[in-house]
C-alpha cells in the first residue's frame, strides 16, 4: 500500500475532528523536543536559495506556507516549520477564549478532496496564544497571526474586540491578519462592507504598529465588492490581502452540511479572485493566494497569476506530513527546468502568463 493510499485509508476510518486533535497533540509534543524538531528541520525544511522571497519586509524561505485554521492555538509552530512550511499562520484567534460551535462541525469530502467546517473560531484566546508565541522555537519560523471576532461580542463592538487581540498579539507576529470572512461566526462577513471595514482596519493598524497588517476576504464577495476592499486596503496602507477564505457555495460537491467549504472545489474561484486583485492593486499590495491549492501546479499557477505567497491547508489533510516538503522540492526543480534562478524571476512574469 502506497503512502497516499495508506493516508486515505486512515482518513476514511477516523473521525475528522478527533484525528485533528491527535495530530495537533503530536505536533505540539514534537515542538518541545529540541533534537527531534531539529532533525526534522534538517531533513524537510527548504534550503534552496532560489525559493527565498521577501514580502512586506519579511524574508520567507519558500513562498509556500500553511493557512490559518490548522494550528488554532499556536501550539505547534516549530514542528510545522520543520515539516517545510515557509510560514505558519496560526488562528483564527479571538480576544476571549471560546468553545466554537456544537459538534459535529468538521466533515471530510474525500472524493472531492474537500472539507466543510463550521468550527466557529474555537480557540483558547489571545492571551494563551501569546504565551505560546513567546516560547523559544529552536528552529527558524515565520509566523502570521490571524485574528477574528469573539462570537458573543456584538457587531457594533467588533472593532474594540479586534483591537484587543491585536494589542496582545501584534508584537509577537511577523504579520497580522484581520479575518472578516469566515462564514461560521454570525455577522462576521458583514464587516467586509467598506463602511464597516474602514474604521476596523484603521484602528487595528494603529495598534499593530510596525507589524504588517493584511485582511482576509471571502470568495463569495461580488466582484465590485472585491474591488472596493482592495482599494480600501491600498488606501489605508495595508501590507496585503489574503484571498480567499472558505466558501458557502456548494458547487461541485454533494454535501449539504452548513459551514465553509475548502479544498479542490474552491480552486477556480480563488484563482479568479487572485487575478482580479492583481489587476486592481497587484503593484501596491502583497497578494497571498489560498483556496484549492493541492500541488506544485497550483502553487506555480498562483505565483504566475500575481501571488507573492501561497498557502494551503486542506491539501495537508489529504497529502500528509510530507506535503510541503514535496511541493518545495518540485518547485525548485521546476524553476531550474524553466531556466529561472529564483521565485523572484517568476514573480516578474506575473500577469503575463497563466
């Protein structure tokens, strides 16, 4: 039985959330074992100089990183970095600890290589995450911190809630992300409206100080709303935009479970949003592409379409622990095959190919 077949066999026979918690506990344990994480880092972390990129003043060993949603409580950043991710975005973290939505709330759609989640920002809160982020990591790691609204906080107090998280976490992050696009917190996506988003981003940016600030948007926004958010981000001097979060669409899947859909069915729309953003503000903002990224072909296509960084999450669930290492290895080979000395050369082609 091949590595991938074995992994799929396990996925089909285990509860989605239980196996996720077991994986987090294992990675958290590896993260505090100095010798083990250093060995993993030596074996799996990217070392090819051609993969190095710089975005908003931060140096990344590869453009490929792990999206928010996997390490919700910043428990296993060192282990994930050692597995080959060029950056790890933790969260979504809220100012106050909260249990999230009722179970079951995480569903694998194996034939579609997709996941539906309605987790609801279950996390231990900003102060607990801050304590973990202060620990010595032992291996190099670029860390993004994704913050969201506490569920019980009313919409009119959302800005204050985000600011509270930013005040605790911004100084510990290489970059900070305002998440206003999850479908699993009531009213959260309303904050993407420019008249509500402007004061929120303005105040969070003031608290974030020198920490680069990005905003994460939904794939379900109308094109004109995407344009408005992009222009607002550029106007306010944000570092970038992450596109996209999960979708409420069920196109291409048979499940009717509520929640956010991620994985392969999101691929086309995520790429479409990226291209629209690049055409609108690509020369003014860093674009981070996420949604339906499964393999090196997807990473390559996103880089050509204008992304500086690319993220995945659902692909890790189906690809297994060597997923990031394999993508980095193949990306290095492809650069050489195309006669390119670095990812930066690939960025130079953005908007003209793919």
